[in-house]
């Protein structure tokens, strides 16, 4: 299954590294990633495409626990429906 993750995070030097570590530890494969600063300049917007045979909630529940993640939306690209919002 393929999922698109859209996140807003506090702008910290290690936030992307921690998110990537969670993706790897949960058994998901990163296919693509884009990052841009938000309009206020204090946050970053991340979009990631990931795949796995595992359900999305196994990843999103762990990403939500990261203290620098402000908002998270997961879209199942097969059905194009928002699976989880945080």
C-alpha cells in the first residue's frame, strides 16, 4: 500500500532525521520527500510518499508522538481518501 504523509513541524535541525528514523523502524519505505519552510518561517511543511504492506496507523501513531510534529495528515493514495489526521 502507498500513503502520502503531509506534516507541519517545528523548524528544528533534527526533526526530519527523527521522522525518517520512525519510517524506517516501522517497516515503511520512503519513495519521495519534499520540504519547504512555512509562511511564518518558524515551521516546515513536509510531504512524503511511503509504501508498506503494513497499515498506515502503525506509522502515523508513532510520528504523532514526536514533539516537533504539529500537524499530520495521511492519505491512502490507492483510494485517495484521508486516512488519519492529527
